[in-house]
C-alpha cells in the first residue's frame, strides 16, 4: 500500500496547477504524505510484533 501511495504522491506532484488549485493540490499532497507516514508506522509496528 505504501508503494501505491508514493506513486500517487509523485504523480500528483508532477501536475501543474495555478491559483486556487495550487492550494488545493498542496492540501491533497499533505494528506497523502500523512497516509504514507501512517502506513510506514504500521509496517514498523507489524515488523516489531513478529
């Protein structure tokens, strides 16, 4: 899942935006970054439990 989120983030980051759309895209990228970090924490937690 993390890999898919990273690919999504990278794709979204390449999209050119202007004006208000830039702010919306920044919020979306921030949200995806949060999901990536959350997934990384879950992976670490799963690895330490094993």
